[in-house]
């Protein structure tokens, strides 16, 4: 059997998307925290 090398699909990162991702996660955590605070207090 002939051994084939693995192909790798790569791309250059687009600047700004990582920052938007972190902001979105932070907003989601703050929102969930506000919902839990309203439910329990």
C-alpha cells in the first residue's frame, strides 16, 4: 500500500475577528449573569 501524506487546509487569519469573538463572549456572559441575578435575587 502506498502511504499518502495528509493534506492541510490553511488560511491566513483575518484581523479583527478574534476581538469580535471575545467581545461577543463577554456580552453573553454578562447577559447570562444578569438573567441569573434577576431569577435568584
